[in-house]
C-alpha cells in the first residue's frame, strides 16, 4: 500500500541554496524535527520529514484514537493526491440538495461526470490511516500532550515540554525534548501558535450530532448530502446532513452568534426531522472551533504553523481537511528542500519565501472568492433564497463542483458569466420578495472573544 517515493511526494532534495546557517549538531547528527499534532496536517507533514535524509521526525499526538469533530467531506482530488485507499471513504456523494429558508429544494449534481464525487469519511478512520502511514515511513510517534514550547531566542533549539502517556496507564508523566525545527499542526486551539505569539483569530463554533437512522431512511442518503440555509439554522453559515457509513452527521456553525449554537442545532434537527424518521438515535455529540482566517504570523524562527493552527479553513464551505493535509505536506517539502539533504538549518525568511509564498499564491484566490460569496449570500434570507435559486443553473453547478473537487478557482466562459450576472440580479430580487426578515440578536461581549 505504501507506494510513495520521494519523487512522487514532490521532494526536491537537490534544489536548496548553499548552507548559511549551521549548528554543531547538524554536522554531528540528524536535524531534529517535531511535528505537534497527528491530524491530517501533522501526519502529512510527518510522512515527508520521515523520508528525508538526515532528518529525524517525532510526531506528538495527545490522543492516538482522536475523533476530530468534523463533517468529514473531502474533495475528489484529495483521494488521488494523498493516495487514500478507497475503503476509508464511507460514501461517494453525487447529489446535493440545497434547501432555502422558505423550504425550496434544488438538486445539484447533474453536471458531475460518472467518476466524480465528494468523499464522506469518518475522521477517526482517515487520521489513523495517515498517522500509521507516517510511522511506516519512519516518523517516531509519541503519545503525548504538548504543554509548552520554550526557546531562548527564535533561532532555537526549541524545548518541547509534554505529558507522555504509556499504553494502559491513564496518568501521564512529564517529559521534555529538544528540537531544531517545529511544525505546529495542533489544530484550532494550537499551543504551538501561542508559544510563538502567532496572533489571534476569530472563530466559528461548529456543532454536529452523529445520528443513527432506520435503514430505509438511510437509503435516501445513500449518495446524497443536504445543505440547509436560513437564519433559523445559522445567521452566517449553513447547516448540513452528511451521510456516513452507518449514520448521518447533522450539524451547523456560526461565528456571529456562537451562544445560540444549540438553538441553531435544534432548528436543523426540526427541518430534517421527517427525513430522519420517527426514531433517530444520537450516537455522539461533538463541537469544535473553526478558524475564520489565517493567523497574523504563521512562521516564526524555525517554527511553522500548518492546517487549522495556521487558520486555513475556507469561508462559505468551512472546508479545512484538504488544506490541512496540503499545507502540512507543502511546509515539510519546502523545509526539507531548504535543509539541502539535512546539512543546514533554514532561516525564518527562507521558510516564509518558500512555504508561505507558494501556499498563498496557490490558494489565496480560493480563500478570497469564498470569503466574498459568504458575505454576499449568507447574510440575510433574501440572499439565501437567491443563492439556492442560482444553484439550479447548470453553469453554477459545474463551476462550483469543479472548484471544490479540483481546488482551482474556475469560471472562464465569458458568455455564461454575463448570463450568470443577470440571473444573479433576478434571483436576488426574487429572493428578497419571498424571504422573511432575519431575526435580530446581540452578543457584544462574547463576539469579541478570539482564539
Ligand atoms: C463540526 C465540524 C465540521 C467540519 N466539517 C468539515 C468538512 O466536512 N470538511 C472539511 O474539509 N473540513 C471540515 N471541518 C474543518 C476540519 O475539521 C479542520 O479544518 C481539520 O480537521 C484541520 O486539520 P488539522 O490537522 O489542522 O487539525 P486537527 O484535525 O484539529 O488535528 C489536530 C491534532 O493535533 C492533536 N493535538 C492538539 N493539541 C495537541 C497538543 N497540545 N499536543 C499533542 N497533540 C495535540 C489533536 O488531538 C489532533 O489530532 C469541520 C470542522 C468542524 C469543527
């Protein structure tokens, strides 16, 4: 199964600049890299470091069977790019139902080709697979909760203080170790980000229930997911029903009115109640913050943040799994190349000029477009009605799916773009005519909280 080679993973070991930073330990032994966090960002970084010459990679994970609260939707391109085996994808969704505030349903998916789909998976399954793969490539796993990252100056070495857990013993013991490079992949509540004073970000709270439903009700969700919009289910996001292998995930999220998240969850449960049947069984309730934008500082010294720790979730879709895996891999590839075969340590500026520059160039437009779409279409019921109305267009469906599935900002048919503009105006007028006004709310203190 592990058929990756260094070339296939994009390692470019010969292309680094001449050594300018060195330390005794580089000539004495391998460069010590710590990856903090074993989610998609951490595991995908660790597997690159593990295969690089003269680099020792330690991957810290506080909970080896962690079950990250998540909808678990991934784009098609991730399956191939990250060589995910088919059996870790629970469902291949080929139909989406968009449901407006007034209950109008629009079916999306008819433009998909036969082999195209959105993957639905359980995070505990995917994360374990990626972690195990990193370990098979040579990363050293440490079951430990990183408590502190200390350094005398930004040049390191860095001391990681952590609580180490042994199998079968619930109580951990304090431990510490020194590293030359750290990749912070420890999610939205990142301690690595705090240690380097990476700056705060605003965040959404997302809530999800895993619900077991009767087989005949599950058959409806066989290859179908639903997205609900309306100020009853979220004032600034969407609510979802995503199918998993033997249950559905039903959830919602919000930034602007986080204290009301359970009211919004109750509303989505009400809206999909009939489809879930008379006896839905809640197996698990989960909630977690989702970053709203990138941290002000993502690289400090030789510490680089990736995934949610850096803030790489897109607005509008709330997607972060692919960007976490991709940023972990990209950061590791660039750092490995900069070490010139493990013979030198990179500088902060070099990491910024490579990893950050390339990531921002590649995905900056995607973040921008989705940010604008969220502001335009998720802020009032009239705009939400218009959004669902527009989803009936084949052109909108094709552009949306192509952008999501392949991670490129699409849309280059000028004639269709002009038609779309007029249709958008028509949809907004129509939407405003039928929509009920959004409820008002106020939470001046809580809404200022940042992560
Ligand atoms: C309810 C919800 C639904 C979502 N749905 C989707 C979706 O459908 N599709 C999508 O693409 N994205 C979705 N997201 C976003 C997605 O979950 C994240 O963007 C993604 O998990 C980020 O991956 P990561 O590796 O950066 O961080 P995480 O997945 O958070 O992984 C961080 C890892 O680090 C470990 N860790 C944390 N702190 C420490 C520490 N101090 N020491 C050691 N280990 C530590 C954790 O145990 C964890 O394993 C959703 C998020 C939420 C909350």
